[in-house]
């Protein structure tokens, strides 16, 4: 079986690395561009937050759909379609005269971005030998982390040189054209699973349910204003998910299931999704760390953002070490070690909350833990559990779970900070609380990683 996987035809590793690097630049650039977007369209902070919120919503909804289509129609067709859609979204955002069109462009970008990293990870697992899958998959995590570090710099230079935030997306256009041309040349021709037809009803029901629940999470951040809408969206989501299960149970054998229920029933895969969701919550800390640094220390306006370099560099090293550990020591050892480091580092930050030097060192260790946990072991487990025919769907489900965690965390962190604030003033205890919560989440991850059954995931 190992020989079969080693011989699966994929594009060169450098192409997938370049694709992930370019398409992930947007996520790190938006925080730099938000103030300019707010100023141009005279938006409130709540209104401008939809630039990121709508993008995340699009990612969560579209990722399982694109992963299913990659299995059904073949990687080449779907990968090139994703790049084309990303280009259209970037073009719309580049020329958008109104905020409404900016949001349309962001949705198109999300739909074009969601499958790139999923299909790249799928290709890495397919092409690598069993004892090299971790390091191959972690390369995609390294590229994603590198994009997160480079994007604010590129966005800042573009904004400073031209004075127009739109030009960042203008810069992306030729890069996407080059990437599309390279993909056209190197992506292998393969026809997907031609004996199956698409499960359109299942895709529609699942996507509608997921959209309802994601919107409920977003509006729950202002629960007192939108409580009736939140309750209604939760009920709508339950109805659509129940309909989805009913559709999948009655699916004819000629249709490829949108999400294979057999895989969803596997306890290891359920726990992998749970770990992905919990792990995604840690990335929300990057939103709150600059506020914590500004409020706690006498720093210049640019310094807090620059200090995010510490956890950012840590995550790059963590991704590298995580991949190597998966290959040398196994998935469980990697996850337990990473979760343990996350627990100790976030607890350390909470206990030394007024010490800037301690924060920088501990934040670097926190980044290593995040990178090691999220870059390789979960993807390798999901891919091995699913097998060749459902691998992209399994990895897509994991990717969507991470984005759900990233959406849940701000609600949890903001609530704890508000409860411990004095009026509208955030206290030291407010900032301590988010790191205490993170330490508790890391302990939960450690326990799950220690007890989850990995028998099938250790073989191909």
C-alpha cells in the first residue's frame, strides 16, 4: 500500500507551497487594511468587522463543498477553478467603489481560497511515504505561517507607498495569474470519481445548516441585541442538519456522499474534528494580544503588532518540529507534547501578565505549541482514517472545524474580559482570563490526544 501512495501522481511540492503562500497572504493583510477601509467608507467598528467575518463565514461554508468536489471532479479542475474564483474576488475588491461590493469580493475570495490548502495537504499525504507524511504536510503549515508574517509587511508597504488599500489586491492579481498558469502546466490530468454523480441536496442542506449556525455565533457576540435572531438561526440550523442526515441515509449508490456518514461516526475522526475546533480557538489570541500589550505597557502604536512576531516565528518552528515528530515519534506523542507546551506557556503568560519580557519568551513557546499541534498530526490522522477516496473531504471537514473554533473563541474571550472589566476599562484580570481559558483548553486537548484511539490512523 505504501508503494501505491508513493506513486500517486501530484504536482511538484514547490507548486503547492507557492499556492498556499500566495493565497494565504490575504488573511494576514486584512488587519493592516481595516482602518483604511473603515475611513474610506466611514464605517463603524461593527460594520467593518464583516470584512473578516464574512470571509470566515465563506471559508467555513465553502470548504466542505470544495473538498467534496475535489474528490468527485478531480483536483486539477477544482484547483484551477479555485484560483480563477480567487482572482475574480480580488479583482472585485480592487475596483470596488462601494462597501457592498467589497463584501461581495470578500465572499468570492473566500470561495476561491477555501480549497487550496485542503487540496495541497491532500496531495502531500498522497505523494509521501508513510514515514514522511508529517514533514510534507507541515510544509503547508510553514507556508501558511510565513504568509501570516509577510502579509502585514507587504500590506503596510503597499499602503504606505500608494496610500490606497485597494492596491494590495491589485498586487495579488498578477501573482494569481502566474499561479494559474503554473497550475495549468503542472497539475496532473485525472478525472475524479466519474462513476458517481454529485450529492447536490446533501451539499445544500449541510451548507444551509452550517451557515445558520455560523451566523448565530457571529450575532451571539451582541446577544442582548440579537437574542431572538440567534435562537431562530440555531433552530434553522438544527432543521437543516436533520434534513441532511435524512438525505444521506437515503442516498443512492450512484451518488458520492457529500460527507461520508461512516467516517463521521468514527470516534477518532470525531475527536480529530474536536481537537481542530479547540485548536482553532487559540488563533483568536492574535486578535487580543495587541490590545493587551497596548493597555498593559507603555508602547508605541506600532510595537504591539510587531511583537506578534514572537508567536508567529514560534508557530513556524512548531510546524517544522511537529511534522518531524509525527514521522519520528507518532501522532499521539506530537499532540500531547504540543498541547502540554500550550498549557504551560499560556498559564505562564497569565501568571506573569505584567512582565513584558516573560510574555515575549512564553509567547514564542506558545507559538511552537500551536504550530506543532495544528500543522501536521490532525491532518495526517484525518487523511489516514478516510483513505484515498474520502481524504479531501476528511481534511476539508477538519479545516472547517478550525474556522468554527476561530469564530467561537472571540465570543468566549470577549465575554470573560467584559465580566472582569471595570465599567468600560479592561483590567489586568480581564487579560489574564483569556490566557487562563486558553490554558484550560490546552489541557482538554492534551486529555483528548492522550486517550483517543489511533489504531487505524497509524496505518494506511
